[in-house]
C-alpha cells in the first residue's frame, strides 16, 4: 500500500475543515478522500466544469485527452469516450441556451 504524503494528508484535513472538494488525480488519494466523505474532482471534472462555464471548448478537451489522457493518465478508450460524450452533451446544452437567450 502506498503511504500518504504529508501534503496529501494536510489537503484532506483542510478539505474536511472547509467542506471543500478535493482535486485528486491519484486513485488512492481520491478513494481515501471519498472514504472520509469528501467530494473529489479530477482533471476531467475540472475540464468539463470549465466547458460548462464557457472557459474551454470541446476541442480543448479533445486535446487534453490526447496529451494528458494518453500520455500521463493512461485513460482507457472507454473512459476517453465517456469524457467526450459528456463534453458534447454539455456543449449541446450550452448551444441551446445561447439560442434561447437570443430569441
């Protein structure tokens, strides 16, 4: 079992005190945070939230999947597809909102 670093432990304590979400890309840290009832985000959650707020585009997420997912995070094809599917869903909802607001 991997040991928890001091920085990770302090992050979990701080998040628990502030009822904050934990940004964790490591599965072990994410699982531990959830064990303590904390909500977790990973890089893909941040990307999708950013898309929903109009800070990034679907093409940015596609690039992130290619650059981060394939090289660093070792995403499986199914995971990549689910992230892109969610991104397309968010983009479609945004497009509908823009159309509605212009009427």
